[in-house]
């Protein structure tokens, strides 16, 4: 479909009508709805975002998980492989490239989950909501790991990723390739886990054919799910507490400055 950047008054009125008709219960326009309007009328998504902004309507529920509250059911190795070629040196991706990956058969839930799990940031929103997220606004970051009695790292994000990718590829060497890790380090992660937990977490069958490769056992899947849940719970708590302790005060400062300016 041909895309217009410049639009006439008639089309602008139709876009505004659709925006108003598709507002969510909070009076905002969902990201997905904005892109549907753009596709329906053959205009660039930025046009819809700009007209919504002019009407004082905020975009909500980013389909790539950058703002709003859309569920993340779990990422996939297929999604990561589609995203990897487009990442810059800071592990960021253009909104359009991430959306193309999602529309190419992976799905938005899987892509936004993969972005979150692998700490991939999105830049230059096609609706104009953000560019590179620079500015004064602060963000809290958390990192969770589990140690043994000697203070040695047993389990964390890296080992979870190794197990997760092995589960999806059925191969330690393929997992190492996907994660940009040499085979020896990948194997070392597995050995450290098994040694400290004193449990067999996987089985490997040599040779060719469909039966060859590495298979995780039930306990490994339990560990993956438990760590992801723990990290998610900690992140959610940290984000809420951070807003209470930092962003609320920042908002009060801005309001106070605005008030002083008006007097």
C-alpha cells in the first residue's frame, strides 16, 4: 500500500474520527490501534501519532513493551535471531525493525518478551512517542543472582539464558552461537550449575539424526521458570518503589517550579 506523509484536510478529519472512536477506557489511543488506523487509511504511522498529540491524546500500551502494560508471555530464540541483525553497538533496535520482526510471523507478544529478557532497547518510535529516550528521567535497573555459601555465583541471568536457548535449539553449540558465547564458556555454565545443585539438568546424545543433541530435564525447566519469576517480581517491586521514592518527588519539584513561574 502506498504511504502518504502529507495528507489533505479530509483524510486528517477521518484519522481524527477514528482516533476518537478507538480510544481505550483510559482515554488514550493504544499503539496497536494507531497502527491499524495508519494501515487502513494508507498513511505513515507518524501522521497518526502527530494528529493524536495535537488533540492532546496520549499513546498507550506499546506493542513492543516500551510503555503501558501489555503482557509478556515469554521470548523465543526465533525472535532473537530475527532481532539480532538489527541491533546497534548499544543493543538497541529501531522501532520499525522490531515491528517488522513481530509482523513476520513471530508475533508482538514474543518480540516484546524477547526484548525485555535480553535487555534490548527500542529507539525512534514510529508514532513519535520517543527517539532515543534521552533526558532527565531516571530508570531503576535490577540484577538478580544466586550464590553458594562461599559467595560464588551459581545462578543468574546468563545461566538462565543458556538453559533457555538450549531448550529451544536442542544443542549446546547452537546455543553458544546464538548467545555469542564460545562453547567452552557455555559448557562451563552448565557444569557450575550441576556441581552446585548436585543435580543432573540435561542429557546429551552424540551422533547424527533427530535424536542427537541436548535435552533439558524437568528440573532445568523449573529453574528457568523460577528465576524468571523471581526477577520479574523484583523488577516490579523495584519499579513501583522507585516511582514512589524518586519520580513522585521529581514531579512535585516540576509542579513547584511551574507554580513559582506563574506567580
